[in-house]
């Protein structure tokens, strides 16, 4: 490890720790063009971390937080998962490697899944040198909202209306479990996971489109506007729309509902005068990629899950 760095392993973060780790994340975001931590970790981080997580904080000789790692050891089937952030000025000096080695030691059984957000050469080389292999790949795709958008052709009998806070939570959670039964990261959401996002500044009921067939919820498109923020160093990033989550009841698949919902969300984002839309999709989900490419999306960047 680089000389002079002090390491702390914490079960929870203090308010001062949170501010410093957020500032570190902002520095990485400004340098790399994307956040080093996933939304799930980021949401919990801002509240001090969830009760199951482990936090590893590395301080420089000057006292600032130069590195941060988050470990979630709760998945006994797939193994622990982790994410790291290293200050751009402290990279290539062994700090990232040491953080990963500490994560491996802190994992209950030595197994570890490590996310690299953005397919950066440094992260790939580090993972390979420590015995990790590529396990999962997510594409980030983007399209211009200035380009033409096809009209929305909703299946007969289906009506779209905005999400109603305090009324639609149970119906949405039930559909989310059915729609993502094979994708536990999404399908296992509980009410607390939903509530976290409903209370985020970016949440808008108008952008959470619910598709109903009578009294039965059959699909949804949850859009998001993010990036309209000022980082802790004063830099401002313009907003960008996101196809956050699109879900369709398995019984409704094959009838164009997913495409119609995707388009309805894109039209909503365009109505907000946004210039671009983005989304994440598993690289192995070829039908979804074909759908998005058919709607004008192209691959922009890649997130990689490494496994050891």
C-alpha cells in the first residue's frame, strides 16, 4: 500500500465521514464523468450506510479521504459484493489494490463480486491481477431526445396514469417481483427500497408511468432525471433523462406493451426539454438491446461485475 495512508474499517459512517466520502465521490465523478458507486450504495451512503454494510475509509497523510470501499456481505448464495472509489490524484500507487485486498479479507468466505463502473483499463487490469474474472456486463446506452420519436401505440384496453404515492406501492412491488423474477437485484425490492427512492429529490410521480388493464397493474416505466446537480467542488452537470426501470407483467409480454411504455417515458422526458436519454441494460439481454437499438439508442459505456 502507498506509504502514509491510514485505513479505517467501520460499521457505520458519521456525518463528517459521509460528507468526506461524498466529496470523494464527487471528485471521481468530475474526473471520470460517472459516479464510482451504484445507486443502491449511494442512497444508503448518504444516510450513513445500511446496517449490513461494511465501510473502509483510507485517509491521505494530508487528512483527506483518498479512498473508500463498500462491502455488502449479505448474499450467501452469490457471495459478498463491493465497490470502491479512489481519488484521481491517488491512483496508480497501490491504494486501489490494497482496498480490494482488504475487501477480500473482510468477506466472510473469501468470495467477492466487484463492480467497476465504466470499463476503465485500470480497473480491468487490477481485477485480473487479483484473480477476478468477468461475470456480468451492463451496457449504458444513450439516444438524443432531439431525434424523432415514434408515436405511442398502447395495446387495447391499457391505460397509463402517474404513480400515486400512498396507493400504488403494493401493486407496484407485486408486479416488480413478477417482472424481474430472474433478476434478484431488481425483483427483490421491498417497501423500504421503494420508499428510499420515493423520497429522493429526483422523484416525480409524473415520470413514474403505470399501465393498468382495468384494476390490474400490467406494466410500468419509471423515468428519472439526474445529473442536474452541483458537485461539492462547485462544478455543475447538466440534466439527463433516464429510462430507469421498465417492467411488464409476464402475461402481457409479446404484445408491444414494453415498447409502448418505453416510448411513453421518452416522450415524457422530451417534454421536460431534456436533450438526451440514457439507460442500463444487461449485455446478455439481446431482445432488450434490439428493442432499444430500434428506438435509436446506441452503446455509450460499460459497467463490469468481476467475480473472485
